[in-house]
């Protein structure tokens, strides 16, 4: 309700302000053009990087100093701490980088955003940049009309810079015209009350405009025109820092637990930095004067002094917090928690994951992993084995042999609750990713593979439904021959579930196609061996034709379950890196090679077939 009323109220207030003071429209137009330029710049960088930002973020955050440096560099280049912060939150949410690394990037982004104040104070208001705006806009529009994605990205960058220049020009002209009829400096508030008041004003301006750069532009333009005092401008700069944390935190609340923890860390860092700056504002102003004298900034050059102050208190905040990042990470993990979602609800398909292709694909992969977890439990239950037994080191041979009854299971109900709803959510999210983002061929292939993996898991569960019906009838049969064959089917699937679980617990990137090919070879060998034993039992009249037919059908269901689970694991466990994919494709065995190898091994007994304990998975 509040959001619906806020927009018309804002329009009415602005309309009245424009009517009351025509010069205010120039200032407001400057802010609007500047914000539009920021949006165009963000769009250009998102289009132009094509995954470079994501790749750099993943490989440049293994040390705290690297994380801080990455935040400084990327924010300086992109002039958008909000974009860098939100991308970082999405990466922490997807667990692609650690929380400590994310905190480092956020601290670096706060330092990087201070370069905007230096550019505006040292260049933007001292040069007639409006003369450069028009060519930038013309070049930008020409490039934007191209179909090539890279040229379009460059076009957005040109447009962004052009609108930024134009916005700065309008702001400068607006405040100079404002000065002739109205003097805002007359409303300056001295002392601590003024610091707190103008800090709150700066924070509110940043929250409304969603950009600390825009707040700093307004502050510097007003200071240049004499519409705000130097002391109050310092407080406005502090408020801009606080406001940027609130805007990022609002975006972080749409993320999962990791993203929320980083959003909390951002707020804590900026609140700490602002508190230090407010408490020590006189000492910091003195330090600014001394440093300004040493680096050659003129005594009356308050614009550059404001930029120096902005850098100084952010640098002080980083210096104070950096030694305690690991401790902060531990406390956030311990204190910022919420109950996990039920198994039937998506856990990783959050809005914030749509920000980059890498985070979107990671979210889908983790959700397919969640779907596989649900299927793992359901299939284990269908085999009348507890999941804890399969996930442990206990003998599966003994667990299968000692089964006294087949556990009752309504597979249809379990499928509807834990499988179908998740599969539908995955399909819908993938469609949303493809609709919202322009993806490279690599990411399109990864999404298709993960969608197919989700479908494979669904097919495995459907096959389990048919297998469970006959297990309930023959799984604990009095006829030892029938019981032995069904135990072999159960043992085969239980071993596969354990082996896939062990592969999933390995370090990212450690699993190769060869690991999964060994599972396929083992499946093919077991399949041929079981079929041969069934045929031999029929020839020896140890099995009736009726029972033998059921066994053959159930062996086909077990084969389908295993094949689909291995295919799903293949899509889940292999690396997202294009180079790794190419290497795995070259190493992978095709179906004919696996069948040829299995035919040669079919006469040999399955490893551990007659052993009391299971062999260790390789």
C-alpha cells in the first residue's frame, strides 16, 4: 500500500517544487540524467563483460587483499559500487566464493566508489564537459543500432558517459542559477546536530536515488555553488555511504542465507565507518587539512578536500575491520540463520541469482542437486534401505541380505510432493533465465544439460515406482533363488547411490568423465551378468517363466534408474568451465566403447559379489 501511494505523492511534490522554483527543475534534470547514465553504464558493462566480471571474481578472491583490490579496481572502472556489491552478493549466495571474500570485495567497493568523488570534484565541475556529452551520445546511439552484442555494449557505455556528463552540467548550472534567488547555505546547522542532520539527509538522498554517486554529485555541485557549507558537505558524504549500504541490503534480502549474511556485513561495515567518521569528524577534518597541504591541494579547494575526506574515512574503516574479517564471518554464520525450506520447496532458485549467467547456472545446478537428494532418499526407501545406511561405511551386502520386510512406500504421493514440484520450479526458472538474459552458447548448453538432468531424475523415480511394486511382492520371497535375484538388483542400485554420493562429496572439479564412465561400465557389466544368471536359471528350471518375466522387467527398471542417475550426476558434477568441458568430452567413452568393454568383463564376477563387505569406491 505504501509503495502505491509513494509514487503519486512524489510526483505531486516534485510538480509543486518545479512550480515554486523553476531553477530546481535544472537540478532535478541533472540528477535524472546522471542516474540514467549510471543505468546505461551498468547495462553496458553487463553486456560487454560477457562473463569476464564473474570469472575474475571467482579467481581473484582467494586472499583478503585480492578481494579488497578486486572491489577497488572493478568499482573504479565501472563507477558503480551497487553493481559490484549485488554481483558479489549473488556469488556468495550461490556459494561460488566465501563470505569472507565477499566482505573483502564490499570493503574494496566502498574504497573504489571514492574515485567518483575525485573525478567529479577534480574534473567534472572544472571543465565544460557538456561539450563532450553530445559526441558521446551520438556515437552511443549509432553503436546501439548494431545487432552485434559487443558493439551494443560499447554503445551503452558511450551513452552512459554522455548522460553522466550531461547530468553534471545540468546540476552545475542549476545550482548556480539557484544561488541567485535562494541561498540554501543560510540553513546550515553547525556542530554535532548539523553533522547528524546532514548525515541523515545524505542517507535519505542515496536511498531515494539508489546511488551514492548521485548523492556525492549533488553534494559537490551544491558545495561548488556555495549552497552548502563544507562541514555540512562532509556529513552528506558520510550519509551517502550509509545510504549505499541500505540499498545494497535491500537487494541482498532477495538472496538466500549467504547473500543475506553479506548484506548484513555491508551494513555493519558502513555503519562502523560512518560512526567513526562522525565521532572523529574534527580530527579527520584536521587530517584532511594536513594531507591536502602535503599533496598540493589549495586551502580554499573544498571540492578536492571533500573527495579526500570521503577516501580517508573509508580507508580508515577498511584498516580497522580488515583484521577481523574471519571473526566477523564466523559470527555471521553463527548468528544469522533461518530454518531451511522443506524438501519439496526450491532452496536455491532466488531472484538475485538471475543477475549473471554464472550465478543463474550455479543456482540451477544446486537445485538439481537438491532434487537428486530427494530422489536419493526416495529410491533408498523404495529399496527398503535407510538413507543413513547407504551414506555410511556399513556393508550394503549385509544390509540387503538382512532385510526382513519391504518398507511400504506410496511412490506416487512422494513423487508429487518431493519431485514433480521441484522439477517444475527448475524448468520455470531456466525459462526465466533465458527470457531475461542474453546467454552465450556455453551457458545455453549448461542450462540444457541441467534441465535434462532434472528430467533424468524424474524418469529414475518413475521407474522406481514400477520396481517397488514387484519388490513388495517378491523382495522377501521364500524361494531363495527369487530372493537372491531381487537382492542383486537392490544391491546394484544401493552401491550406485553410495558411489554417486561419494563423488558428490569430492572437491569441485575433482570429478572427471572417467569417474562417471567407470560407473557406466560397472552398470553395463552388472546388467549383462544379471541377465545371464536369469537366463541360466530359466534353462536350469530354477525359475518359472512368470517369475523370470517379472525379474527381467524389474532388471530393465533398475537399469533405467541407474542409467538416469549416472546421466544426472554427469551434468551435476562436471565443471562449468568451457576448457574443462572440452577436456572431459575428449576423455569420455562413448556407448559402443562401454558396451565393448562390458562384453569382455561380463564373464567375470562383480567385484565384492561374494564378499561380506563392500569394496571401497574408487
